[in-house]
C-alpha cells in the first residue's frame, strides 16, 4: 500500500466482505440480533482522520447541529421510495431495518432479529416492540409490510423483491425471487425506511413527502428544497433518553468556499459539520485553525462517463473513449490538486475493496497515442463537445482536463450543473462527457448497481456492453461478494472504456471538537450517522 494511502486511511481497516442471503458474514446477518443501541466505538477524536468522533465524557442534552454539504439532501424528504436510488444523508426522521458498518457488519435498528431461508428465498424479521411513528400510530409488521409492498408497487425496489407478508403482530417475511449478496446492504439504507401509512393515506402523497411521520429521533419542521431543512426532537423516540440534541439542520451549500467560511464562522452562519471530497477544501479548513477533527476514508473514484450509448456521438466509438483515457495526466492533476486526499486512479475500484485489480495496466498519459486514436476513429482534426461536471468533482481538475483534451484536438465546453440538474442528466441522458463519482460500497457489486444499473438505467447515456448484464447477474448471486466476479465487471468496464477513472477520492467529515458521538465514519456509504447519539458540549 502506498504512503499516500497510509497517511489518509490511518487506522481504518476495511473488511468489505458482505454476507448474503443464505450465509453469514462479518456481522452474521443470518439469524442475527441486536439491542439496537449506540454505534460501535470509533478510533477516537483524531484530527488525522480514521474512525468516528467519540468521547468518554457524559453526553449533554440540548442545542443543535448544523451540517453543510454540496448535495441538496432536502429535495425529496419524506417518501422513502422517492429517495431511491440516491445515497442520502441518514435522514433524522427515519429508521431502517438494519445498519451496516463500513466493514460489512450488521446491527439491528428496527429489526430485533432475523433469519434467512434460502430454500424459500425469504428473510423473516422480528421487529422491536413499543415503537411508534411521530403521529402516534404503532409501528408493527402491518406497517412494515405496507411500506415494502408500496415500494414494490412503485417499481423502485431491487428487482428480486416480490413483497412482504405479515406473519404475526411483530413478525414479517420479505419474499424474494432469489437471494443475493446485496440484500442486507440494500435494506440498511434509508431509501428503505418506513413512514406512517395513516399520514400518507389521510393527507396524500404530496403532503407526506414534505411532512413525513417516521420512527426516527427527529421530525422535520421546516423544509426548503435547495436551501435547508430543520428537524426537531422527537420526544417520544423509542430509544429511551434519546436524542440528546434539540434539533438538526441540514444545509445545502454547493459553493465550497461558503462551506469553508461557515466552518470558520462563530456566528449565526456557523456550521458544525462539513462533508466533502474536495482536497483543497479539506486543507483550507484544517489549515485555518478552526477547532475541528477530520474523519477520512477511501470512498471511490471520480470518473468520466462518455455518452457511448448515443449512436451519433463521437464517444460511441471505442477509439475516441480510449483517446480520452490517454489524454489525461492523472499524476499531474493529483500533484497539483490532491492535497493528500486524492490519488491517480488506474481503475474504478480503490485499493482495499473487492474487485480491485492488482495490475490493471490500462492507463498511461500518452497524448500522441490519443491523437492517433482520434485519427483512426475518423477525427484527425478533433471535434467539439461538452463536459458536465458534477458537484463532487474538483472544478480546477475539470478545467485542467479541459486543457488536456484541447491539446489532443477535443474542445470541451464546460457545464457545472447543481444537484437537481445533475440527477436529471444522470437519469435522463447527456451528450459529451459526464464527470462524477463512482461510489465504492462495501458490497462492490452494489457499486455497479448504483452507478451502472442494467434495469433502472442510471447513467442512461453510458453504453452497456453485452456481457455486462449476465456477469452482473451472476456476481449478485454468490453467497458472498467474490473478488473474481467484481474483477470481471471492472474489466468489462475498462476494456470498453464506458467508465474512465481519473482519480481516487476520499470521504471527509470535518467536525467541530465540541460535537461528539456522531457515528460518521462507522456506517456504510459514509453518509449514515446516528443523530440520536450525537451531542454537543458547548
């Protein structure tokens, strides 16, 4: 492992082997149980990164936490199947069946215990008792089954789900077409949380979308999509004595400098948590003298998605996509803009994750070869196109790539869509190049689902090679995530240059030292935290 990885990862050891239907894993999901208490302890309050911010001090009640990020997490608030397939900030108003750690271990949230029956292709779950939605209606097997069956009817669940059956007041079975190694991570996301049926049916979907009644520690009191959301304490929360905070506010701050200023502020505009994968922003905050701790871990890669599925696009030709790959000087980009948290990517999946290739041998910086490939494709004089750069991408790196492409003959206009427009591009289509993050989950087969799905057609303008679908399906059906299958998925991607990696990135949470026990850095996808455990000492 390189020194750069060691500096950033420090004490994080990622196990990244997930249990599947029909088998246990690090967290023994089959037949597992949990008291649903606090998160596992992290590695302490370390300004160097790694682990979650914890303390041995006695928690205090009161106050609020303000979280700022570059994605609009408040656009779709209260209908879980609206959130799908977004990887969302753990929503303070909701709970899911399970929680998954970064290392692929599981603990129950709403689930008291569970049992997998691979012969019947079902998972039987016993729910915790004594839980209520914030409108006072009980959470039981009827409520859970209604949520799941409504999600199935929406068409937005994974394709294996058939529905749910009530087997007792607090017992239900989730029925599947087949068991697969993504079941537990799927059901650990807040896209599969639960809302009050009574509120939904009495007031309608539009009302419930902005005024959800969940089982979580907070409830939304003010939501302004494109700006912020405020969540206030649920005094009837089922975890006794929780939450500690009076309120949580999640702010949409697409401007990186605004986030830096907010972290350095001590007034009404101050924030307590900033999430970012932009190296310069991390350095600016850490060098500013702001009283913060940094939690950091390897989280994926920034990639280019050519519009290879568009028959009339130059990027429909493999030689053009290869030219794009050879035109990028990855070392120079990361030397200039890496700030210790970005590294040149020679593949899509980072080191430490299943599917990482030991010797990929795909990429080198060779502009002369890029020009030759363009000539072979019928573009000896190059062409004009557009690159759409998402908020997760360092803009200075994007502008530097624009110059590199121009040097081989491709003149790129630049577009920087904000999060709503970015989702429309990703799911509706684009022409040219789209540059955004390939999230590396502990289940790397699910990474392909979220970024490159066959059925829901995310990234619709990216071509699916014919051998992608059968390989993808076979990779999902193994008892555990297997290195060989994810290697095949990555090789298909790289052989066809349908996704072109640029640099590896890290998820970074910068948290004021007065904020404790957030759980950031413990739970999978990195956006999941435990708002009911968090507290502040000032």
